[in-house]
């Protein structure tokens, strides 16, 4: 499976507290008119933790309907127990996922040793009907999978890649140096996309690709082609908006930026709070500066 490229971790649009499936389908149609490799549904930016199982199944089916088979549909299925993760993974595969992204379990973080994580991922991969990607996001989980642990898991025939959202280029380079050439390493920080590709990453699953997918794809193409002066210049232009829709204003800000760009951003689901009015002004300016 060729996973190289750019993916947005797509938002789940809500309206009056319910999933806006029509808005979701609209977004998918627009994204599929760009050079994105595929989409990730039910990731962190999809507010997966706030989505019920029946909603999740319908979200995946809605996205699958708009994603042609020559593109890739990834689905986040990480849960706190191995059993629940396997169940979510099986349901996602039945709904149309091409592969699944599994966040490290973290509730009992003091007991989540590298050995415990390895046992968890191997059990999930053994049971999964589709390929599995590891998901390392220490800022959320408090757990870091080491390059050696990732390398050991890369030997499993059904574990095909990693999304690393830590923004640590040294760790990305350490993983790339230890895994087989066909193991896909994707980064989760658009602000580090160019340097990550330089050290061997195969692409990114980045929030700002929800808003400006063409810019992210262009940056990827420039970096892969070795046009590093142009890539660095575009990276500098992209980074302010990328930071604003992640660390700056969070998912609520990301959805505002999507509304500005003509997508269906919609509302966040409680307990998340809507973006403050000044966020729209800042995001409007950053979007215009990037796209003008």
C-alpha cells in the first residue's frame, strides 16, 4: 500500500450538537478535487473522543462514499483497551477503511511500558482485517514510543507505518534510520513538514491541510523533488496558519479557518468551547496572507 503524501486529519462538522453529514460530504468532495493522497477520519482533529460508535460508523461510510478507491481512507481506531481497539478497528474496516491509525493507550500511562505497547499493537495487528499504523502523540498521551520500539513493531507484516505528531525531527530521523524502506513514516506537524521529508518522512497528516490542501501538497512535492529553496520559502509562509489552527486556537480555530476557506467547519462538541471572535480576525488575515 502506497501511503506517501499529504492527508488532512479531517474535522467532524457538528450543527446543533449533531454530526453534519451533508457538510462532511461537501468537504470530502472538495478535498478529493485536490492532490491529497487521502483522508484520515476520526483522528484527534475529528473529535473522535466525542463521537459515539454508531456516529463513527456512519462518518466512515460517508467519507468512504466520496473517496475513490485509488485514494486512501485512514480511520482512527485507538481505544484504551486492546479489546475495544480491535472492535473499533473491525468496525472501521467493515465501513470502508483502507487502514487504521491506532493511538497509544494512555489511561494507565505509568504501566504503558514499551513492552506493554508492543503487546497491544501486535494483538491489534494480528486481529485487524486492514493494515495498521502506529500513532505517537506524546502531548496528548504523555507516552512516547521510542525509535527502537517502532523499529521492532515494523517487523510485523500488518503494521505498515507510523504517524508521529511530536514535532521532534531527531526522533523522526531515528525512526527512519531503523525501519524497513517500505515502512511509511508520516508526521503530524505541518510546521516541520519540510525538514521531516528531508530526513526521510513519507508525508504528513497535518491539520492545516483541512484548510489549504493545495499548499500542503505543493510543499510536499517541492521537498520530494529536492527543490529545497522553494520548499523552505513555502514552509515559512505556511507555518503561521499551521500553528494558529493547532496550538494557537485548537480545533475550534481550525473549524473557523475552514469556514473562511469555504468548507463546512461547523461547531465543536462540548466540552470544547467555540473560538473567540478575535480568532476569526487573526485566522482571516493569516489565510489571506498565505493564499493571496
